[in-house]
C-alpha cells in the first residue's frame, strides 16, 4: 500500500457487494447496495487525543456516508476518520 493516511485517518477497501438476495434473486449492478463492510489497508499514526484502535487487516463496519472515495492505480479506496468506524468484525 503506497497511500499513507495522516492523523487518525484509515484507508479502507470495500468488500464486494452481494450478487444475490437471501431468497436467491440475482441483483443487477444498479440494484446492489454498497456494502458498509471493508478491510483496513493502512492506518495513520493517530493523535494525542485519538489513539488508533484498528489495525491493518481488520474487517470493519463504517458509517453509511463516511469518508472520501478515491481511485488510485485503478483501484477504489475509501479514506475515513477513525471516528466513522463503528465496529470491528471478529
């Protein structure tokens, strides 16, 4: 990863959206909802007020309208503040 987030920011890669519903209905790309689950790819150093609580490799749930979407070297990433991460999945 050649993106280094600053302060309490985190670089995320969204997990792939579901292709079918639980009932077996296949979804088109326009009907798929963007997942709010992502993998942590890079973590900033934190600040005196905000100690970093996530690590590279964690799977997290983040707020629906959080962060800034970027495209880097053909890949889509999301940069969020740590406060926009709601939970770590185990």
